[in-house]
C-alpha cells in the first residue's frame, strides 16, 4: 500500500524545473564605437542583475574604457586616448530560462569621456541582445551585442555599437 501511494504521488507531481540563483555579478572585455565620431573604446564591462519574475531581469552595466578620440585628449593635436565610463540601466526578457538563455533588453544609457577642457556626456536609450550559458549553479558565460542612440539637442544623434563577453558568478 505504501509503495503504491509513493508511486501515485510521483506520477501526479509536476515536472521539476531547474532553479538558478536570482542574482549575478560579472565582468569581461568590452569593445564599442560611436559611429561617425571616430571614437573607439575598449576596456572591461561590469554587470549585475536581479531576476524579477516571469522571465524578466533588472540589470546594471558599467563599462570602464579607454577611448580613442580625435579631440579633447591631453596632446598638442587634441587626438589621443582618454578615460571613459558610463552605465546602462535596463530590463531584459529571457526567452528561455534553462541552461542556454537567449534574451533581449531595453536600457537607458550614458557615456562620459574625460576630455579636456571639460568632459563630454552622451545620454540616450538603447537595446541589447544576448545569450548566456549557465555552466553550473554558480557560474555562467555570456555574449552581448549593444546598440545605443545618444540624443544631443545641438548635434546629430550619435549611434554606439558595442559588444562584450561576460563571465558571471550566480548567487
């Protein structure tokens, strides 16, 4: 009788789903460029995320970059390398919540270039597409393609394309 009851419970129970940690922190190489300005940036990107529910995640991305700029560097010609940082704040939707997780995101983004005599700021909105591979309960790797459109009232829009590879700790 007892084994029949256990067998009946096993047959009628719902399928088990893998539960992954709801937080992640990651870092990895980052490369981007602002089209039409000659600015190419490379460095590292730091990213953190918090799972919300129903496939949605909140994320923050902070790149730490060295930008090649045609003006504003501390050189006689003005061309050269400057420090650049910024951030993206957004929400992504996971199409699949398994070991392989393709997703799309919308974000608000900003970039600041530490140029002379004053810093240059870009603010705008963008989108990111990506895929993450969950390697274990504690680790994942992922690739991201990033597009941002920066709006300036006195200048034409600036379009930034970028990409990053990320290794993340899940907790």
